[in-house]
C-alpha cells in the first residue's frame, strides 16, 4: 500500500502574502526591463528650436553652444555639481550651391545630439578606462567618491546633408536638439568612433569622405558595417598581392616576346596623370599611397620592357651609365605587331584626344571647379591602350606570356571595388576604371579559352605545347 498524499488547504492570509510578493517581483521585473530597453534601444527625446544668429556668425564667423547638466531649480553657475560641454554649431566647408566660390564659408549644423551615460556602474580608480576618465568628474560624498553624469556630444550624427549655408540675410535657423541615454558599452564605442573620425581628418580625409563613413556607421545596421569592413580588408589584401606578383613577374622576365611595349607606356602615362590629379585635389593618404606605389611599379616596368640597364661602379654610376639591350628576332616580331596595332588604334585615339581636350577646356570655362573630366578621359584612353596587347595575343595565338596571377588579383579587386561602391559613393571615373578592368579580364579569359583548347597546335614562332612538355620532362 502506498501512503496517501495529503494537501493542507491554503488560508486566505497566506494566499494574500504570496500574491502580494508576486506583485512586487513583477513590478521590479517591469521596471528592470523598462530601464534595459531605455538603455539599449534608447528612447530619444527631440525638440526643434529656432536660434537667433549673432552678427559675427552671419559674417562668416563661428558659433558655439555651452550645454549644462545641473540640478533643477539651481543656476548652473551656482551648482558645484554641474557638468558642461562645449559644442560647435557652425563649421566651414565649400559651398554646394555656388560652385564658383573657391573659399570655404560658414554652414549651420542643424542637429545637436546629446548623449547621457545612464547606466550605473562601480569601478576601481586604478582600472578606470582612459576614454571614460576624460569625460568623468568625481566628487567626494561623505566616505565615498561619486561621479557626476557623463555628458557626450554626438558628432557622428552631424551629416553634410543637414548643413545649411549661412549668409548675411539669415537671422534665425532651426536647430533639432535630441537627447538619448546610452549604456557604458555604447558610450565607449561612440567615443572611439569619434576619435577615428578625428584621426581620418589628420590623414587628409575631406569632410565629404568622412561624411560617407559616418553614413555607414550611423545609418546602416551592424551586419552591413561588418560586411564593409570585410570588403575593405579584402580590397587591400588583393591590391598588395597584385603588386607583389607584378614585381615578381617582371623581375623574372628575360625576353619581351608577346608583351606590348605601347600598353606598358600608356599605363605608365595614365597612372602618372592620375597621381598628379590626386595630388592637386589633395586626396587622402589612404588613396594616394596605393596609387603612388602603382605609379612607381609602372615606371619601373617601362625600364624593364625597354631593356634599359644601369652600369654601376661600386656605389656610383659610370660615365655611360645607361645601356639599352638588343632585341632578338622574336621580340622584333612582337614589336612589329605592337606598332601595327597602335597605328590602327591611332585613327581612333587622336580624334578622341583632340575632342576631349576641347570639351574639357569648354567645361572648365563654364564650371571652373570641374575636375571629373580629365580622370575620366585618362581611364577611357587606358581602356583603348590595352587593345595592342589583345592584338598581339591574337597574332601569337597564345596568352602564356601574360601574368595571370596579377590579372586574377586585379579582376577580383575590381569586383571588390564594385561591392565597395554599393556602400560608398565613388567617383564616376573610378567606376569607369573598374568597368574597364572587368571587360579586359573577360576578353583575356576568352582568349585563354580560345587559344588553349587545342594544345597540339603550334604557335607563330614554332613552339608547341607538347614540345614544351617534353623539354620539361627531360
């Protein structure tokens, strides 16, 4: 026999205690979840006010605002526990309406975002992070040290599209003030992001470039931000691999059979012009360094393809310091094909060059700040200059003389640039350059498939694929 189970009936008094305790726990849970939602998702308070502009600001001056957090009912000047922060309400940038003006003018920042670190945390003075320490004010309350609220002015929310041009007739401008609470992690992340923006300015990034990065950080979600970081890393990796393999290929190249000298000269000229244009526009160092390295490699390739050698005597050059090597019969045949292709191409290049120069002069006379036409023309002529190499491949019925590793890395890099252009707005000339490289790579792939299908077919200079394999076996 199993023992019988007996349940004692619950009295109304115990039931009331349990229900009352459940209500307290439920209330604490609701308050905790509300506080967590406030910190994580940030309930934003927004208010639009009209600000009267002083005369100095209307005359291309600068205006700042002083933000106080103080005790209610007490003047901030008399409150010894107040926190204040200075924010800039105007900035200098080039006019977007009047392109003829070549000097920066004052623009109004129509947004002011205030962030308050609303998370309560304790810390040890020796382990306090340095990024938080500069925003912290501490005072002594009896036997313990207490910190004041952490106030932060969000500079990432200030976008170029929100800028308003200030002129002499403007007396009032709207200002959207937003207040949002942040957690400790968000507060530290925003501080680091603003430090990165400041560092990019020191590297030569313009206000427009930084605004694009702000758009990625602020307007997009976390997954797109991670994808952008991954795409940028792949871009630099493939660019480095292309440089490395290009140098290795031309360093080991002993003869110039199948290589177009005119193509190398044109690419060298176009990269030099693009580098000078970027220097004139004072582009950022992150854009100048890869172009500068590529220009140096192209100049060195001209020396290699022309077989120009320098004669050294110790650390110094001798009297006849430069020596031009001789070309054999196969290389002279390649030069003839190269000259023939360039002669046919000149009937198209010369009219385009003359018409492009006339159109550029006409455009500059109308819009003095126009800068997109010369790079676009250089990219277009760079596309035409690759035609001699395609013609030589056709005459030789071979593409074995090309550096396929470099072409592969450059092609992958152009695809990465296309994906990068989906996130960042790029210049039309840069998009034209990516399109050019992709078309050329597809043409090279077609020639590779066409000329490697029949491996028993002999090429123009008598070399056959099966003979080459026999020599390797021996």
